[in-house]
C-alpha cells in the first residue's frame, strides 16, 4: 500500500486537475450560449437561401449555371469542418470516422479527391491520411468570420468551375441540442433536388438586370451562406461537447478524490494500529 504522503500528493494533484476541468466547463458553458445564439440567428437566412436555390434549380430559365448542372463524378472535393482545439469528447473523432468512410467509398469508385480543411484537427487528420489538401484555414477563434472562410472555399469553387472536380461535399457536426451533436456529410455542389429539395411546381423569378448576373451572384452567396452556417453549427457543437466532457471529467475527479481519501484513511488507521501494537508489545516485554 502506498504511504500516506504519496496518497496526499495524489489527492492534491487530482484536486488541482478538477479545478482546471471545472473552470473549463464554466468557460465552455459561457461560450456555448453565445455560439448557440449565433447559430440560431444564421439558420433562418440559410434556410431561406436554400429554398430560393431550390426554386432556381427547378426554374424554367434558359440560363443554367454550372452549379446546377449534374456531371459524371470523376473527381470530388471535400470541405471538412472541425475544431481547432481538443478536449471536446468524441466530436471530432465521430466526424473524422464518417469522413474516412466516405473517402473509402470515393476511392473504391475510382474518384480522385481533394480537400479543404477548416479547423486544425481536420487539417492534421487529412495530412496524416495522405489526402490532397488544396486549402485550409485554422485559428478561427470563437466567432466565425466569413472573410476568413471565403478564400479557402473559393479554391474549391474555382476547381469546380474549371472542371477539376465534378462534385463538392461538406462535412461538419450539426447541433441538435446540448447533449447531442450529429456528424453530417452532405453534397454541396451540384445543386439538385436531393440537396435543396424538389419544388412542387416549376416556375421562375423575374430577373433584373438579367438572369445570368443575378443567378451567378446568388449561387455564390448560397454556397458562402451554407459554409458559414456549417461553421456556426460546428462551433456550437464544439462548445456544448466540451462543456459536457469537462463536467464529466470534474465528476470523475470528485469520485477519484473520494476513493483516494478512503484509501488514505485506511492507510493512516493501519499505521496507527501498527504503532499501538508496537507500544503494547514493548510494554509487555518490559
């Protein structure tokens, strides 16, 4: 059995760790509320522009933007959104496991793959996996900024426009509630009924100045809005997962401290009993 001093040192070490995890839990809870408010504020815009894009994909206009044209997929691009930091439970590992499954499907189908990584964890994973990373951005902080996201995503959009890739997918973690976050992998381009929904009736808008100018600009905004929404969802999921993970760590540390104190008390009692036995034995010998 360990000595009393060793057990006391271990108790102190676990107590210090518990202070850290408790502080991280409180910080994550504060950031989680802000991230959730930001995510919920962006959702209506994302849903509305998705509906407009869905109508455009079924419109009767003669002009067809390349984003609306289905192609035979010989090469695909992936936008993978993860967190920059760890200590958030299985948030990143669940998404990366899903990404590996999809990458194997693409590989088995003979499709070439190139990736854009948003977040340090996804970048490190893709580099270790040997994937072709054409662009990346890390260090987004606690607030997503569209100007930081446009550059890396534009590399994939330009590749799609130039015919270097035939489809673009996005992987991120969707926020369900504080206790549940769901990894998703969706097709971003080309726009089709499966990605934006099918219109009940075929109709069209009145364009000013012309269909090409409006649709070109609108579909770029559509992609940017979906990327921003995905990053906001992932950040809300990250803070929620970190708060839950740190709460679990704090509770486990409290249990460990209780067990160690029990062991310490037993060791101290055994030492006292031993000393008493020695005193009694010495007195009896005299």
